[in-house]
C-alpha cells in the first residue's frame, strides 16, 4: 500500500490489493470468522501477525459491526433491553403523532348506558384510562430506525428466539425465518405498531412464558404444520387490542388494577390456545384464518377462562401459582383507536 511521501513499490491494481489484504476464508466459513473476531474484540493485536494481516482483521471487524448492528450510530452492537426499560421509554415519550391518531369512545345515550349497567361489561375505571391510552398509543407508534430503543427491542427478540449472542442486520431474510413476511419487520406491524413488538418482547423475556414462547416457535418451524410465528403473534395482538377497545377486558383490568399486565397475559393465553388448537387439529397455514376466528371469539367472550388456562399451564412448572403479571402503574399519555381490519386472517 502506498504511503504519504511516496514509495518505490509499483502501483497495484484494486483486485491485487483486495487479494493481498483479505486472506482466504477457512473451512468454518465467514460466519465462524466473524464470531471469532467478535469474541476477540477489544483484545490487543497479536504481535505475531503482519501489518497487512492486522489491517485485514480490522476490515473484517468493521464489516461485522455493520452486519450485526441494527442501525445504531455508536459503531457497537446494540445491547439487549428489558421489558421494563422499553416500557419506561414509552411512558416518558410524548408520542405526539400517536396521540393525534387516538380515538376516544363516543358518548352513549342514557338508554345505552342503562342497558350496559344491567347486562353489559363494566367500564374501565377512570384511574386506568391513562394506562389504556398508553397501550393504544404504542399500537399507533411505528417502528423507527432512528430510535435506539426500537432497534434494541427488535434485536432482543431476535436473540431470544434464535438463542444467538450476536446482533443481526436491520433488514434481511433472517426476519422471514422468525416469521415475518419479508426482510423488514416494520411492514408487518400495521394496526399494532410497537405494541406488536412489545408483546413479543414480553413473551420471550418473562421467565414464566419464555419456555412456552420457544415451544410455540419450534412448532412454527414444523415440516408440515409450520406457520409464520411473528405474523401470527401480530394477529393475536390485534385481537387483544380489539377486546380492550370493546371493553371486554374491563372487568379483569378493574380487578387487577392494571391494563398492560392483563393485555400481555391474555396475549400469552391466546397464543397458548392457538398452539393447542394447531396441534390437536394438525393445523397448516391454510387453516390459519379459521383458527384465528375461533381465537377471536374465545378471547372476546371468555377472556377470564383463557387467563385461567394460562395460569394452570404455568403453575405446572416449578414455580408456585402467582399473579400472572406484576402490578404496573402508569402516568397519563395517549390513546389511538387502531383500525383492526381483517381480524381473522393473516395480515
């Protein structure tokens, strides 16, 4: 390589320089090379290697950072995120655009209100309205490449489902392997927004539901009974959002004095129910619409039964039965009325 000040070495062609700087990839393949470089990141250079080999290694390290990150500007792979930290981000965010899409319930007539009191589900208590607004605001918040927390959520989901310690590119076929429709997960979040990712994040991070999440993910990879895991998850989130908006969950929310805990547990319970239907009836992707319709009916009409089924399933483990979600209290925010067309079909 020519240095400033001149050199007697003849001018190289670009392809000659590339062959000289980049050593042949060994039998373990490029992925193995990148993994070794990640494990050795931050270590002092080996004094036994030449200057050219050191430069080649630095180029591979830079390539790995680009490939494994999710759009961060720091140059380092993004750290995983906890559900609590992600939730705190949305609690503190203004979500102005989402607030503009919020649809508040219309005022009811006296007769409608009277009939509701006599035989309908109870209304959500006023002190829980702020939490409901936050939940629905997240459903209107789009995935943003420039928002570091969004990218950490996406990467944590990838790592938990694949059991990988490495990051992954923001776009690519690896998202299809997780059950998104294409190379960009953001295009599959219509009607659920970041709430769709937050519910997956809850599912794969909670120590009680993680084994169930991985079991369902494994079922989704079945040779003949496969289904797109993340697309199915987004459809379940759409169903539970509808149940919340129709005030089908008010009784449970009022009893437990929380909204998002009930919503997350109902999501997990619905996914459990779907997996049982899928196994029992040997479902295939052609049956997805039928199963989702059944799931929608049971989620809206019998949410308590679904929640008890999940509690019984989880209590079969080593842990004693306990409330499904810790109490989470919220400060005020926004509320979108997500349009949930196509309830019983894959989006």
